[in-house]
C-alpha cells in the first residue's frame, strides 16, 4: 500500500529505459500517438471549415467516445485472457485502416460533409478500445515492479512529446502542404508503430475459467474498493471533462487569435510540451513528499490555466498559459498511473487498466463533446471559463471526500 517515508535512496532516472523491449514499446506508442494527434488536428480543422459550428467539433469527440467507452471493458477482459501483444497489433491495424480511409477520402474529393470524418473517428475509437487496456497492461510486463513509477514517468513523457510533435507536424503539413500530405505522414507513423510492436516478444496468457460478467465485475469492483485509485481517477475524469477545452482550439485559432492552421498546431502542441518538461523533471525528481496534496494543487492550477486561456486575446500569452496547463496535467498522469500499477495485481491489470481507460476516455472524448455543447449554448469563451471554475469545485469536493488522497505522502511499489 502507499505509505510515507523520508529515507533517502539511490534513484536511477533511466531505470525503465534500460530494457530493450520497453524502449521499442515506447517508440511505437510515441509514433502511434503522434499519428492520432495529427489525425485529430487536421480533421478538426477540416470539419470546422465545413460546418463553422462548435458543436461539430464536439461530435468528433463523441464519435470516438461511443465505441471506445462501449467496448473498453471488453478490451480489458480480453487483455487478461490472451496475449496482450497480439491484441495491440490487431488494434493498431484497425487504426491504420482509419488513416488509409482518410487519405483515400482526401485523394478522391475535397470533403464537403462532416459525416465521413465522424465515421472514421468512430473506427479509431474501436481500435483504441482494445489497444489502450492491452498496451498499458503489456507495459507492466516489460519492466520489473520496482521500475513501475519510472516507467510511468517515461511513458507519460513520451506520450506528451508525441502530443507536442503530432499537432505541430500536422498543422505545418496541412498549412504549408495539404491534408493529403498530412494523412500520408500519419499513415507512415502508424506503420512504424506496428513494426515496433512486432519487436516485443509474444506473452501468451492462461485464461481464467470465470464468466465474462464475473471477470469484468472483478475489475470494476477492485477500483471502487480502493479509495485512492477511485479518487485519483475521479479527479482526472471530472477535471478534464470540465476544465479541458482542446476540442475548441480550432475556434480560438481561427476566429479569436486569428493564427490559422499553423498557429493551431502550435497551440495544440503547447500543453504536451509543458507536460514533457514536467515529465523529465519528475523522472529525475519523483514526488517523495505529500504526493496527494501535490496532485490536488496541480489539478486546481490546471483549471485556472484554462480559465486564463479563455480570457486571453494575445497569442503568446495563450501559448504560455497552455504550457503551464500541460505541466500541471503531467503530475496527475504520472501519479495516477503509478497508483494504478502499484496497487493492481498483475492478473487483473488488463481489466483495471480498462476501467482506468474508461475514466480517461470519458474525460477526453466526452469532454470534447461537452465543450462543443457548452460552447453552442453559452458561447465559446464563457463555456471555457465556466469549465475551468468547475474544475476548482471538483478538486475541492474530491479533496474533502477522499482524505486518503490528501494525506498520501509517497507511492511505494
């Protein structure tokens, strides 16, 4: 169980990276994330200029969320019954098909309707429903238990680095080239992710004899029995659901800050860039004291950053605010990931990671839909301000309802 300790000990900031398979795994995951981020950015810009309706941007998130949330628990169940590498490979192939469809669509015509984009994004949600729990559970098999926190830190850092490069590259390729060029590069990145996963050895599993409903209930019950895990996941769910407004960045780039698709790519890259910087810091200086309070304060600052972003009318100020928001979010990602990996038995890792993904998927994809609906009803700027303030309320409520999280000192494997 997590406990407090002040005893100094040697720390290797590159511990997880010393395992070859884990390096291949990280490289493939980074490439895949870059590709999906490029897809979301270019698709969002195209849909905005087809519809000029902020709700349409929210529908992109909803199209991905429905299959993802509907099937992620099934994906977690499969990840605990069969080879997690094989599931990851099949899921990546589904994502490659989506990228090829986008490329073919833009080669054939100039898209004038949003519906094809929604359908392709739904296919991406299907792939992610199985890739996310399988790959995250597979990651725990590639390093020893004592390297879990270091592995979570590097996974967060590479994920955020990909979120920097993906939008920036997508914006540049689309702005100075074309949508076709952007989708070609996206497809190539996904194929590299497929190649990288092939470098990881198969890890067959012995399936349990329990029914699917009983098995899924075990994973869900485990999360709800552990207040620390449930509190951390709930904090991320509601904070990002209300506080993040990434889906609305095309509106800010086009109509408020007036910086075009190139500027949109930079804005989308700013939060992950802040996360990368914080992730590197955490790899060398992991939280050793009052980890719970650090988590709560950083999520509160995350909400304040989005409120400030909504009120800014200067591109460079907006950029700095988004950088800070990303650095705050990185702390949540690392601490939440370490908690889940440390407290979860290996044989349940797939199902618990599926529940974790359900929370995170809800916050990201449904958060995009919530942003679109709120912007339609309240206006773009008021909706983002409201969401940032709601995040502060969420932090206060969870800090009060989950005292174990407030008192958490250090996470021990």
